[in-house]
């Protein structure tokens, strides 16, 4: 079942490359915070690299002005997420969350079978806004689209 507005985000653990690979729980990311989480099918993929992450980098100050933290997630490992962040010159305060085994993605019900493209299980392209771990806004893209999960769309929604 797909997560819905009003639902509490499921418990999961992400990895981030900080001082080595560090496990980060959903509570550490979302508890007592306002957070926009956007998910991409894969780091270094065309739309993700040309539009999705760059839009959140460009509009980061607007999110900060609303006291909203920003997190980017992909079913990739922490090393790939870190390399992608560095290649995109993403500020350190955009959390680059690796859902390496897709456990969080599956728990949300937002997985994408990209095995036809040689990519295996991935996350659908989506963005959500949560307050204290409760989903307030959820925008899931139609296949091949990039409209409702953009930084601009999320800023307009919160």
C-alpha cells in the first residue's frame, strides 16, 4: 500500500557518507522537524542530474526561510550519493540519503521496477513534505514525468 497524506513515515535506516558511512534513522531525519524529501530513480541519471537535484540546490534558501530541511533520497549506496552531491556542488545541508536496499522505498509503496533498463529496484520520482514524521504533502510523478516533485512545486505546496 502506498503511503498517504496523514500517514506517519515508516521506520527505516538510511546511510550517509559523513565521517565514513553512517546509519541515519528516519527519526533522526524527520522527528520534530519540517522536511521535504525528494526521491530520484538514480543518482547521475539525466533528469535527476539536470533538473531535480539542481532545482532543490537553487531554491534551498527559500526552503530555509520556511524552516524546512531538504533531503534527497535514491536507491543507491552512500558512496554514489556522496559523489553525486559533490559533482552537483550540493550544499552539505541537503541530506543525501542512500536507501541502498530500497527498504524505505518499499515501505512507502513507491518502488519502481527498472530492471528493464538494467537498474533493478529503484524509487519512483516523488517528493513529500513531512512535519514531525507525518506526511502533509505527497507528490508522485507519473512515469517519465517531472512536474509535481520539483522544488518549485513543493515550495508552492507548503
